[in-house]
C-alpha cells in the first residue's frame, strides 16, 4: 500500500471518528437540553400516576423528557433544588417556601400552581367532633408551617381559639381550649400512623392518601375560602432559572385538562386541581 493511500485511509478514519463523536455529542447535548429532573415526595402511588401522566403529555406535546428524584421528608427537595441536583420540585405551599427562603437565604420561587390538598381531622375512635371528650389527644405535624395550618383547622372546627391576627401559630398561640385538648406534635409523615394511639389527628392530604385514609370518613375537612390560596401547591424553581424553556414546558404540560382528569381519577377529593381554582 502506497504512502499516499495510507495517508488517505487515515484521513478517512479520522474524519469518521470526528463525525461520530460530533453525532454522539450533539445527540447528548440535545437530550440534555430537552430533559428536566423533578423532585417529588416518595410514597404516594397516586402522585406518581399524576406525574407519569404529565411526563407523557410533556413528551408528546413538547418533546420534553421528564425524570424524577424522590424524597422522603420535606427538608430534602428544596435543598436539592438550591444545590442544582434537580431542576424543579413540586411538593410545597407558599408559607412553607417563605419560611424556607428566610431560614436558608435561598431564592426559590413558584412557577406554576398544581394542586391543593385539604387538611382533615381523622379518628379511629370517634365518628364526630362532638365525640371528642375533655382531655382528648390530637396529633398535629411538628414542622412550623404544617403545625400552624393544623391549628387553624382545629380552630375552624371550633375546638380551640388562637390569638387574633396570628399568622404562624404554635401551641403558645392557643388562647382558648375549652376541652383541654392535648396537642401532640409528630413528624407530618407520622400523623396518620398515630391514629392507633390518639383520639384524632390532623393529617396532610398526601400522607392521608399514602395511608389509604378515606377522606369521606374524616370528622372534619378544612374549609376553602380566600385565605386558602396560601395552601396551594406549586412547581418551584431557582429564581435565576424561572424562565428556562424546559420549566415553562413542564408547567404547560401539568396545567392541562388531561392532568385534571388524572388527579380526579386517582385522588378523588384528596387533591383538587388548583391552577384555575376560584377561591373567594
């Protein structure tokens, strides 16, 4: 084989290698550009079904690949978002995010409403609020945001009264407790499990659903009004990334009639689509 032929052959091989590398890199870059990682809470089959539906819509309408990272407690998704381990998360309401940003000096923002989950009071021992005797023990979540919400639910139920103009309530905010109820604080994920040991529990919608509690058997349901807007859940992103086209596509994929139908199908009245909810 002549030197000229060898040189030409090597040139062809080099061009081929470069070309294949370009194709590989280009495909990888394109895939990365059209992939988004969403942080969600683990344990809820219904929530996963909802997000699987959203992922299907995102792929079909926008060519967006949605992948998930699952977390086991409320302290994890925002930390992962702040350090860019994920692109967005979906698990929290507005007071929770405000507290997080203040405490951690982060700049996480809401980019699209998703659902609202009414808090409910459940009991294995009693059928109505009137059955709760003096000295009954009621469990509430122990994180500041959800404990406050739970205490306001107990106030709405007529079981206690909080200081006027209270925004973030805790046990010290209780000014009237005619039945001398004992408020027991536990991790939000444990409120449903505590029902075997206490008279009643105020349970978040997602944990009630995970525990297969029937919302129709709750002894009280949080009422909806104009103040309920703060309890709407949403997709959150780092402020500097809020205009990322992938995030906008994800929000559009979530806020569809298809998603609303899926929410109703798998969650019933546990979760309500919130992006067009009229709260007065």
